[in-house]
C-alpha cells in the first residue's frame, strides 16, 4: 500500500488524498443499488492504492453510501483506515446525534474515526451537538469530531462549547476554482492544527479538462486532474477528497500522490487561477 500521508497532532497520520462518496449509493436521502458492485470495487482499489481516508455521510443515499463503504473496507486492517461520516443538521439535537451516529456505525460495520456536523444547524444549538459528540467519543462510537461547511466564526463558536475533547477537523468546499477559504479558514486550521478536508476539489470535472493544467502536467508526466489535486496536497493541513465512483477515476486520482509540484509551479498555478 503506497504511503503518502499527512500527520496531525490530534488525530495522527492520514493519507494525503482521500475518497469522497457523494453520489455513490444514491443521491439526496434516496438509495440507489444499481452499481453497488462497481462502487465497492472502486473504493477497494483506492484503498489498495493508498487512499485510506474515506468520507461519507448519513444523507448520501439515505445511508446506503455508508453500507457500501462498510462492504468495501472488509478485509483491510481497520487501524490503517480513517473513516469519516457526517450527521445531517436536522438531526443535530443531542438525542438525534446519538441515534444517527449509532445507525451510521452499524451501516459501516465499525466505529467512525471522524464524525462531522454536515452543515450549521437551525434545529439545535451547537453546544447541544458538541455535547452529544463528546458522549459519542466516551462511548467509543466515534474517535474524533469536527465540522463541515463552517466559517471561522462558526468553528470558534463550536470550540467554545467543548468540555473534554476539541474539534479536530473542518471539511469545506475548496479547489483552484473555489478559493474563499484560503483567506481565513485554511490559515485558521493551520494555526490550530486542524485537518482541513477539501470537497469538490475537481469542480465536477471542470479541472479535468483544463488546458493550462494539462500543459503543466506534461512536465511531470501527470494529468490535469493529478495536477489540480497535487496543488491542494501541497498546502499544509489540506486533504482533498475527490469522488471515487469508478476504478478508472480512482487510479487517476491516486496518481496525484507520491510527488509534489515545484514551489515555482505551485505559485504560478495559484497566480493563474487567482486572476480568474
């Protein structure tokens, strides 16, 4: 298994590139069983290639994505994997967080390494959610917890609620074409030692077809996809989580690991895309 990892004081080491599962196993709360075998095979191939962080959520396919992840990880050493799942904001109350986490854990067939609040919630105060997260850590259902789609202000509010365990991670939308978080959330994560997971890092294929990135990739024998992902990997604390829907895509994504853009190329890519 290839080793390209990033290490964090609070959670230890994880693969520098993860796998996302939005759209795998269905859509918004609706399961789809039509490609289960292909999805399981894709995730297993990704693990074999070193992408041992897998991100999922109770909302993805109404929990079916978690079931697919559970099938895919069978036979692999559990302590070499890092499984992330998320609770939907309508389930953010104390009792519902506990119920959701246990249900997710059962679908996965294992404990959850990192449990996130999927979006800020209007259904429950953040301190109530954090209290439930801490209970889940004590109960061994989850190891760590964090937040998704949160601003620095929201992260700090959540951290002010903690009694026993701190927030360890944030997952937000970040890519070459969506760089708002580099102004505040990513620097904050770096200062505070939080893992930052970047979802939609390829902008649903837009960056795969980018001629400029293709040209940069020729210097390294890499594709535009691999350059776009490596640009993210080069940023301290950032773990991109591209979708892992097919073996072909998983193999290409994995080619973003094991090397790094030169500092000069990274800065030039940043400049070119920053001017758009």
